[in-house]
C-alpha cells in the first residue's frame, strides 16, 4: 500500500510506536448537534476500520468518553485487538461526531510552535539528538483548523508529516484531523461526469478508485476489479478511475498524465492501458518511462503519435490536478483508496470488498 504516511503523521515514528491514534476540533464546530455516546462510538469505529483497512477479525473498542483540553471534544482510548497483538492509543473526537484527530488535544500557550515541538517530543518519545521543525501555519481542508508541515530528522534520515492547530491557535493535534463525512456528502464532492470508467453509468453501485500507477497494491487491485468484481456483478457495478500520483514515486505523475491522455484519445482503451502499466511496473523507471508508456499505449490500441503529443505537452495535466485536488479534499492519504457509493474503503482484501459491495447493493435497493 502506498501512502503519504500509513498513520499519516511522522510515519516512521508512528510505526515504531505501533500506534493507533485519532482526534479533532475547535469551538467553531460546536454548532452541530452532539451525538449520543453510543452513536459516536459506532461512527468512530466504522471510520477507523475502513480508513486503516482493519479486518473484521480484529475488534475495535472505544473507551470512556472523558474530558479533553478543548471543551468541544472528548478524549478517549481506542483499542484494536487483533490475532497477533493489541494496541491502544488515546484519541480525540468532537462531541458532534464531525471531526476526528489522531492524538489528544494539546493546549497551546503564548509560543504555539515551541509548545507543539515540546509536546511532540513527549508524545512520540523522540530520541535526544533528533530535531523536529515546523513550517508556517497555513489554511487546511478541515474547517476551523490550520496546518503546519512537520519535519523530523534523526541520524540523517528525514520524515515529514502534518500537524493541525485550531484557528485561534489554542489547541493542537499532533497528527491528522479527519472530517467524518456522510456518504451523501462524499458523493457530492466526487465528480463522476466525463471520467475514465468501466461498467454502465446507471449501475446502482459506483466504486471510485484513487490510485497511483506506481503503487504495488494498486497494481494488485486493478486485475481484481477488472477480472473478478466486474464479471461477478455485471451491470450492477461501475468503476471510476481517479489518478492520485504520490510525491515519493518518481514516474507516477507522468503515468497519470498518460492515462488521462489515453482517456481523451480513446476512452474504451483506458482500463486495458492502466492494467498494462500496472503489470509492467517493474520494467518502468524514471529514465525509460516515456518510451514504456508509449509502447504500452500502442499495445492497448491507442494511437502512438496522439499519445506522444499529449504526453509531451502535458495537455491532460489539468485532469490529473483536478483528481488530486478532489482526493485531497476527501483527505485521501494512501493508495489505493476507494469510495463505494460514498463509503470509504482502503486497501485490498477481496472478502471485505465483496461485503462492502453487497452492502451497497442492498442499501441501493
């Protein structure tokens, strides 16, 4: 699975800690009606399981909802019990069930940046001799929050992440803050018009996939969708392909441009072209990517001269950028991330996929 961070904040540190952490908010958010504690727990559990691809064989529990530094939030313990190990971590969630953060809320004093650094060192048990630096506070996709880019450096190795700060700079989340959207809200954000797709436009279930063409897990998902899901469900499922190239992959951006070029030249060939790119990942590198993309396109039946002209001029780049902006708005931070009738689904687990599609079909009826 490719990510801009698995538990997206300071992934290397989080992996060391084997963490599971969440949280959210600001007084800005108190205008929404608070949920019952039971409904709030269910909502958080459903999101965690889907966002982090936690299988049904693992149980997730949310402990007592206690007081947070920010009165608009609860602080509680989330525990995941799996076959091999149990992990627990304190999280924060807004009382209205709208925002979830991956750490408790931290109160900030007169020097917010220094307070954040000090709190992060304590929370993540950063080793002495390591450094943690913050970028400027800037706007974020989460209403009521600013964000700051964080760089952790230790022994010459750097790791980046994002922390969130309430707009009044009174509280900080030392990790991601997620918006817990309804499926209908997600569907209103996603553009399904004039998009590369497989399956009929009137299918009752729509799977929107945000993928990186250099992502190994995406390469395993593509044939599963095309060769198993579509044949199994026939005209009941449509798959829409969104390009979400991640910055750590050197040739994924050019491949995304080529994929969108292929759609503009011959929409019927896009699925086969993407499948071919995924299948030849190990033969593509930054030096040969252009020749590989043109050759694979020609094999998929796409006019080579048209594909070369489009690729070299980057004529389809605005389509790629639109997919990226849309994915960022939905807080996609790993690939593949799918939305099945607006419900988030991350990773590749066939049994879980079928269950999610069957549930969406049932709900559609």
